[in-house]
């Protein structure tokens, strides 16, 4: 369907039945269903007669696109006249419509972008039986209207997108009702919602969820770190709900205040009330709001959270019709509060076949493209820049402020250059709007604002957590971050406090374990604080010790056991940490990385990290050339990786080197294993005599030292050689013998082979 939709400058029409829920309750399912179907028939006939492309229909609403604005206007007029002829108006069934023209972007057979949202906003401002037209569409029509029709100028109105007022026109005709109340805009109620200089992009799910919560909860707190877009989301929720709050919508901006006394004063100022001598400011506010169905937004509560909580609790107790929204890094913790953690914007997730379409519909990408287009007119998402834009949005964790700041650099940098430079995100994202508050102008300012509100212990743990890469468990933080002023028993409570303040994210991994993480940009700031405190080397040393202990404990599990599989899951979850630990030990230059790499080799092999294993094992061999059991293990693991990648001569050479070390140090168990591996390589190369000789030697050593697991493995390998040579009875006998051993040991891995 996407190929049939018009492109370029398109005129969009939205329509729906005014008060459809009320009508459904009045008429009942059966009668309302018949009315709905007749309404659809009339509208579809009008749209089809004027080359309309029906993009979407849901319930009583239509979304239609037209190549020419004149067709859209004619279709809207014919649809309304058709409804009148069918007697819908007399029956109290009235349809509202809105028209707007703009550039069209198509993805997955649907339009997206700001023009679509603008058209929907205009339709939402209309009354039943009314057709509202944007100034853009009216200008394109240039005075050309359907026969007998005219445009009535309704003046400027602030729509619910919170941007500057725009002029609206009404499509008039003698056959239609001419007089309507003022458009359903922000002008309907008294409010102090600030004008926004840029469009609100995406967040459809969040808007719907918060609006639903606000219907039942009297206080909804939007929580998240700086740059998440809490304030903008709160404003948009309020704008969308304007008709529900005839008593007004009031924003109290708390960020400028420096003490608890400033909180009620900020709301007094928002309400345009004066402080009365001898009267508590809260009492003055209550006197004004007591009987009003109003909405109060307490914005940026985190630095005065106790005072904000006290004010909210007083207002909710004494103003029964009042609803409240709060934005904060942490919850107010008052009775009746419902918390809503504001997530980052939606990030791309799609297969190769629909990747570009999926990107085009992702909120994070839409925001980047919109803001980049503001500074570089004509900027669009394309196959050439899609991968870099997706990477930018992903690396910035979908944080709206970070994405906007990155997109502002599109004036002088391509998406590829931006992506390349994001290694130092806070420096790159340091330039914001001239007139913005310092904490909102740059991402560094937003994070620093949150950091300054922390206590000493919270700051200490926050900066130390920067040592982790890719997240961590509680016990890891206790092992690595405790000490030097932070007791292990205090880590949990302090970590919980950082989660409450939206500086640390918490969630479950795919095995249900609780893991914590720092968003990338927040982690970068924490790393700066760690280096400034002179603790970076100490924490990196502790982290490497923890990594070594984690890997060592994993190798102590019985090979092939369920316990080992659980540990390998753990190593997979902390793989990024383990690689960081290896890198730190490598920089130390004392050879300790060899031991850690030797304990990770089996994990890398079993979990398929072959290329990572080859690079890391080769680097570890350079750490120390002295013969040691650890060096032998690394050689053997590297040999096995090389064998699986098909380089048999190199694999045999590595196994031989490992075998020499095992014999030199008298390690018979390892000697038998490496001899058997050389036999396996010979089998891969088709040298069955050598394969059998080596495997029989390895089997004898395994039996001699009591290495029961490898006894079974070598018996099975001897069976495989027999099978390759066509001796199936011998192969079956050996396989059955190996299976008995595997089952006796509970070695599920060998049993499955």
C-alpha cells in the first residue's frame, strides 16, 4: 500500500465522530454499529470521489491523504453535506474534521512526521459538523474553494502541541452549520503552560499511559534522570487533557528556588496570587484551588523534594477536585502518589528486510531527524545515514536532550562523523540553546545538577560504579566499590538511593537476575568524577580482581554440568566487564591477564565467542613467555579456537606447545588432554592412524590419572574415527561406552554429543 500513497507535499484529513462514547452508551451496540457503518459509507464515497487515499480507519475515525489541497477541501465538504442529507445531524451524530498540508514521509504503508500530528491536532480542535483548515492549506488553495463554499477566518489559536498560536480557518457552506463555539484549543481554559519553540515528537505510548494514570490517581510523578524529557511530557499530558480541567492548568517551576520556602511561593506566583501578610502561602493557594477542578504541575522537585512533598500532600488533602503532576529524579513519597519512570525514546528494532521503515517510525530516530532538519534544511533519513543515526540514538540511550544536542551538530557534522565522535559524548553534547537554563542547555549540566544534590556517600558510590562496563549485580558493587569510606553493608541502601534518584537504572537480565547499569552518558560523567577523585586506578584494580575471581569460580564447576551452564550465563552477562578487566591487566604489564584469559577460554569456546577468544588469547600470550600451567591452558584454548576456525596446522602447533609445558611441569592430566586434542586435529585432517594412536594414548593417561570425563570424551572420539572409516559396529560400541560415562558424571554436554 505504501507505494500507492502520495508523496511530496500532501494534504492530510482527519475525522471522527464527536462524543462517540456518549453515543454508544445512548444508542447501544447494535444501533450505534449501524450508525457507524452508514457514516463510513458516506465518508468513503466522498473521499473516493476526490482521489482520497484512505491511510487508516480505527473505530469512528478516518485518516485520509490527498495529492491536492483542493481535492481534500472538496472531499471534506461533500462528506459533511452527505451526512446532513442522511439526517445524521438531526440524530445528533456530528463529525469533526481537520485539514493540514505538509511534507509526507512514508514508512510501512503509513505516514509519520510532524505534518501528520499537526493535522490530527487541528481535527481535535474542531467541533462536530465543523471543518477546520490550517493556514498552510488555506495558502495553498489561494482562495480557490469548492462551489458555494468559503473560508471563515477564526483567528489565531494555541493548539495542544504547545507551540506558538497559529491561524485557523473554517470551511463554510450554506448547507452546513455556520456558528460554533471557539475551537478546542488551549485558549479554552486559564493556564500558564509555556510556549514551546520546537515540536513534540513521539511518546504516544507514554502520553496514553500517563493520561490513564491521571484519571484514577490524584498525583502522578514522572521520574527520570536529567535529559529524559519529563517536563515536556508533563506539559503535553496537560495540554491533551485541557478540556478535563476547567479550573485551570498551572505550572510551578521549582528549579530556580533554593530552599523549602520557595516551593509554595512558586505556586503562588504561577497562580498570579499575592502573598498575604500573616497567612501561610499554602493556605492562600488552597483558598484559590479548593473548589476548582484544576491540574497543578510541580516541575523539577528533586532539590526541594521534602517541601514539594509537603505542599502536594496539603493540596491533595484540602482540594478534593485537584489533580497533580510532578517531575523529579525521585518520588515525593506521599499518600496516593503513583510513580511513572519516563523511559528513553523508542529505539530501532527490526530485521534487515524492514530496517529503514522501522527506523523511520522509531521515536528516537524521528526526533533526531526532526531536529537535524531544523539546523540543516532538507535533512532526511536515508539508506546512507540510517545505520549511523540508529547507532547515535542507541548510544545515547534514547535520551531526548542528548539526541537533540547531537542533532544540533548536524549543521557541521554528518551522522557518520557524529557517531565517530560520540566516544566523548559529554564534550560533543556541550552546546545547547542560548536562552536555556544551564542544567537544560547541555547534557553535562543536566547530569551535574543531579550529582550536586547527592550526599557524600551517594557521590562516592556513584563515581565508583563507573568502573563497571555493561552493568553489574549487587554483589559485584559490594566487592568492588566498598572500602575507603564506604562499608559493604551500606552499598545496598546507597545503590537503592541512586536508583530512586534516577541515576542508576535497574532491571532483570534474561535469566531473571537483578542487574544495574549507568546510562552511557551518565557513566561518562561518573567516570570523570572518579578520575577527579584520584580513585580510577584503585577501582580498576579492584574490578580486575573481581573479574578474575568470577572467572576462576566458573572454572571450578564440573565440566558440562548444569551448574557450569549457570555460571556461563553469568559470564555472558558480565562479558563486557571481563573484557575490561583483561584490558586493565594488560596495561599493567605484569602478566596477570594470562591467568584470567586461561579461565575464560572454555567459556569463549562453548558459547561461540571464537573470534573474541582468538584475539584475547593471542594478546594474553604476549604477557609472559615463561612456561606455566596458565600459559599452557591459553595455548590449548587458542589451539582449539584455531581448529574450529579450520586452521589445523596452527592448531596442532599450539597444542604441541601446550603439551611441552605440561610434560615439563609434570602435569599428567593436562598432558593427556593435549595429546587427545592433537589426535582430534589429526582426525579432522583425515590422518586416522595418528588420530587413533594419539587418542589411545590420551585414553590411557585419563584412566591412569582418574580423569573420568575425558576418558569418556576420548572413547567417544575413538568411536567417531571408527565411524569416519566405516567401522560402524566399533563406532556404536564406543559411543555407548562414552554415553554411560557421561550419564554417570551428569555431563550433559558430552551426553548430547
